[in-house]
């Protein structure tokens, strides 16, 4: 059933309601921002955050994050952030844990149990078994006097003054603060582990950063018969045929051993035409551009992009340590690989 314009008009906010919506939106953001500021201040007076980070840093197992309801949704995000920043972690549903999934936890693991009330029955039910295994427990609760907080090895206080919900019921401010606490832990651990861009790329091979830091020239260069190349004594006319067939807008000029001595591009051809009307007897060695720009196959593709941008060229030769021509690279190859 399609919605008519009249129906949309009937559901439209009047000026008073629109103002109320805007006020509530701003109020929600202000309440949640104030709660994070309060958490920031509280962190400076409490050694628990350092204790939690040190416990995870010294651990030899994985971090197991668990929580029910909205806390569970936030827990999944915390586990994902930890995993992508150098701390192996996964989420375990506490209800499923009581029916077999607890087998995923080992004595070397650390459980981060999240419950705003600190009285989540599903978490409290599995905690004795987790502790019997020998795993350590970090609790995130808003109630330092709760059973979960008291049973944990380390307690992180995520208390908030109130929820942003106008009924003070729906988890809003509390989930925001929990997520912020998880981010704070992940970032602190990232830094102490010496986690680098390259490490981040390894866990994000499909992202833009992963492509930039993991793609090497050898992964995108043209090889074998796809490399345009001619000998020093080849007529210019024959070299133009090689350029046309290989579709790179250039050809390498190599010696008898396959070492590149020069390059001839479409731009060079335009300059030749400007200088001479008849080039039927011209050899490529007489018009080639000597000492062409080149890159090694083991270099990152972004290095080739930087050279191309600096010297305003669209093609590069790929040369190995022995000086042999092993590939050719066009700016379009880098675009297709999404390096740029």
C-alpha cells in the first residue's frame, strides 16, 4: 500500500512539535555528553581502568565479552573494536553460554561482563563456572555494590546520573558510556601494544587502508607479454605498433639483456611530430626518453602513486634488483585495484 501525499501531510510535524523534537534531540546529546565528561573525571580518580588494561595486556588468551539485551549489543561492538586493534576478542551470549557455549572459554581468557544493574541473572549464572575455569573477570556495571561488581577481579564503574530517555527507562546514556569505556580500553591497549597502521591493515584487508598498505606493485603490475617493450634499434614506426597493441600509451626500450634504457610515450610522440614531418626512418633510440622513472615490484603500490603524482606521469616501469624489466604499471591499474 503506497502512502499518499495527503497521508504524509497528516503525519507532518506542526511548528510546536517540530521544536519539541529538536529540543529532545539536543537534550539527549547533552545528557550523554555530560555522562561521558563525568566518566572522564571519574577515570582520573580510579585505578581500576589501569588494572583492567594491565590484566588484558598481560593475558595470554582472548577477551570474551558478554552481556544481555542492549548491553549485549554494545558488547559485540566492544569485542569487534578490540579484535580490530590488536586484542583478540569475541562476543559470547550469556544465555547460550549456559547451554554449551561456555566451552569456548579457557583458563587463559578474560571475561568482560557487562550489566548496568550488575544483577543480570544470565551473567551471574555463568560467573561461577567461568571462575572455576580459572579465567579472570572484568565487570562493567553502574552499581559498584552489585553482586557482579563484587565477584569480578576488576570493576569498571559505568554509572550515569540518568538515561536520556524521557521516561528514564530505555538504555541510552548508559549504553553510550559503556561503549565509550570499551573504546577507551581498546585505544589504551592499542597504544601499549605498539599497534601500527600496518597491523590495522592486516585485520582490514578489504578496507581502503588495507588496500593502501597491503597492495604491492607486483600485485597490480602487468607482466609477460602484456609489457610493452622494444629493442634499441627498432624503427619508431614499429615501436608505435607495440604501443598501440599493448594499450599502455608507452613502450619500454630495452637492451639485449632486457634491461630498460629508456621509454617512449604518447607524449613523446606528439613532441616528435612537432619537430619532424617524416619519421619513417627514425629509430626509437634516437627519440626515446632515457633514464625512465621506475619502481620495484616489492614496493607498495602507494609508493608508485606518489612518484606518478610528483612527476605527473601515468605509466612506470617495474624493475627488479638485477635491473631487469619485470613489469609495467599504468595509473588505471592502480585505480582498478582501488589503491587510489
